[in-house]
C-alpha cells in the first residue's frame, strides 16, 4: 500500500469517527481534527505525479489534443515571409517584421502557448519513457 493510499484510508476513518461522535465529545473531536490536519499535511508533502499513473492511451489522446491546440495557435499567427511581399532581396520593411513578430508573440501569449508547449513536453517525456513513438502520436 502506497503512502497516499494509507493516508487516504486513514483520513476516511478519521472523518467517519468525527461524524459518529456525540455532539458533546469536544476533547475526542479535537484530537481527531488534529489527526486529520496532520494527515492532510503529510499528504500535501508527498510527491504527486498523477500523469505517470495515467494510462498510455489517455496520455496519447491528451498529447494529440494539446498538439492540435498548439497548431491552431500557430495557424493564427502572421506569416512574416508571405505577408512581407514574397521576401525578395532588398524588400525592406524591417519595422513591419518587428511589429509582426510582436503581434505573433501577443497571439502566443494570449493563448498560453508556452504552457501548452510545456505540457506537450511533459507528456512526451512520459510516453518516451514508456517506449511510445511520440513522433507518430503527436
């Protein structure tokens, strides 16, 4: 039994004991509440890696959804080359490139692209550890 399972079981037992106490059992209630607080504190300090416990199929589905979301954000952005008139030599427009880049950054920020990319990386890491070919899954 894991620490988290043990704590969860004991928390349920403590909560049940609290509910069964008569209204005037102040000392017993106080001791049980202290125990419940200690268990909650113990649980809060346990390392939690919920993703590592999730099924591979579920992670693959989330990876695809997150990648689709990120692709949609990229599709919203302004294409610096095609919007600059073909990108020929001496085409100028350096100021436009800088402002367009700024707009693209604002689009990415508004859609939380950095957090989505981080999440994609986290999921890919778990899947790679499981031997999943993430290049064909994302």
